[in-house]
């Protein structure tokens, strides 16, 4: 028997009836008012909240995006020495990448049993059609070091794929299929405009079940996951994602891809992570062009501005920003005149409150792009312009410029 719990006390059924009647009338207003939708409805439509009144929208978005999502099967000939695979990739108990297999289950990341000897092992992931001529975007860990890649389209057609380029630093890869017609590239959104609480869909091939659709919200932004990839600021979502979802899209209610589903926390339920599309697109375009991926860099070490540090710097405790801990010698920041203990408040007019936000703003820019920085220096507002450069291969070998010292510098954090 289905048990219905009362929701409003003594007269819950009457109140529930009135509630659903009001909801039905509201839904009718959305359906029939056309372009003359009430102001409140228009605002909900812009923020994704219309989904609560118009469930068909979820199905419409899934149907629109489906032709752009593909299944990726891979094969690899590997030497299996023992049934213990805890040392292989994707076996982290904290963060499990979505590429099939669990290090504790006795299966390889590719799905084969752990018997000694040389054998062909297989695995699966997801991907997204980026262009009509067959470029497919996915995660690097889906196609890294494999011998064969096969792409299956939404309509069932299969094509062999060749690797165009991959970037392990950011976990982005591009493959290409030849001879496919009627491809539907996905529409890209703007991940910079995301807000926690927005509705999203995850689409992919979890555990080999292709074109699985799950629904959730954006749980948080700019998540740093050192155990996974400290080079990426992730979107956190509670849309259910599982092994095999890697490389599939996270989309908003406008049917726009705003992230690539990449990882899930093994310690909780529905705590997943996606790479922001604004960062991914720059790298994907570079790989497609056949160019080396060079990291935009400005040469700063930074920490978030806490109330006690703000007080130490002579600022109001509620001041928001990021404090410069070190400026690297001959870096773009050094050439632009940035100093230790400067407080960055905005990058290109957008407020920043963490070092991760600054890093993300820099890495989303093409190389040799100009950046405008709003800073506080000794409490006075200053605007600085600089041009990004390619990140040196070994930033640890750089000499920090500690000559331009104001108050003592806060603890160091990784460079952008």
C-alpha cells in the first residue's frame, strides 16, 4: 500500500487539493499566455525555475540534445599481472572517474577480469558532437592510451574514430569520425553565467546504458578537487552520474552544454563534478586546430581575503577580493606593476573572491589576451591592464619577485 504522509496538518487533503488546483491553473497560464507571459513567469523562464511548472520542458531538452550525444567504446591490449588493480588509473576511493570498473571489485578499469597475461580489455565513455564534420569532444581519460575507439551515434550508426588531440593537464580530448552525415553539433552555453540552484541535465552512457538522462541542479561552482585534477575548477551537481558518463554533456534548460561530466565522489550520493565549458572550449579549439595547448598565465600566487587579513592590510573586514602573495619575476603581472599585498577585486569587471576564480578567468582566455584588473593598493583603487603569456613548463623554478613588499605576505597558494 502506498502511504501518503500529511503535509499541512489536520486539513492536509483539502489544502493539498487547493494547492494542486492552483498549480494546474498556473500551468495553464504558462501554456496559453504565449509571448504575453506574466512578469513572474518570464523571470522564472529565464532562471530555469519554469521547470517546476512545466515538466515537459525536461523531456523537450533531452530530446533536443540527444542527437549530439554519442557513446564511445574503447579497446586496449594490456598485460595483466594480477587481479589487484588498486594502482591503476580511476581507482581512487575518494573520486571515481566514470570509465567503468571499481578498484575494489576485482575488475579492471576497462571491464575485464583480473587474470594474469596479455589480453584485450574494453571500456566505455561518452562524448559530444562539436561539428558537422565529425569532431567529438570527450574526456582525456576516456581515450588515453587506447588502441581502438568506436563512436556510436544516437541513431545507432557506428564509426571508427581517430584521436585528434588530448590534453592530460585539463583532461580534455577530441576524436574525429569520417563519413558520418546529418550530424547535430551541440549548442554551447556560457558556464560563467551559472548559479547554484539552476536546473541541469546529465546525458551519457553510465555503465553502458547509452543516452541515459538524469536531472538535478548546480550544487556549487569553482570546486577544487586536488585528488582529481587541481588544474580545473569544477561545477558540482547532484544530477546522477556514474561510470560511463565521462565526456558526456551537462546541459541547462535551454539545451546548451555548460559542462563535461567528469567525476563523482565515492563517499557520497549524487555529488558529481563537471568541467566548465568555457574552459574546455578554448582547449578543444586548440586541439582541433592541431596546435600545442599553451596555458595562459599571469604569474601570481594568491590567497583569499579573510576578515583578519583585511584588517591587517588596513581594509574593512567585509572587503572582498584576493590578495597577491607573490609576483613572479618577468611575468605578465610583474611587467604590469602588480605588487605583493595588492588586493584583486575584479577581473575584466567581474568580482573575484578566491584564487580559483582568478585562475579560471585567466585560463578561459586565449593566449596573448588582455586582462583588466581592479585592485586595492594601500586601500586605494587602481586599475591595471596586462597581457597573458604562455605558462613556463616549470613554474617551480621561477624566482618570485619579493622586492616590492608592502605589508607581510599571506601564505602562498598555487599559481594560476
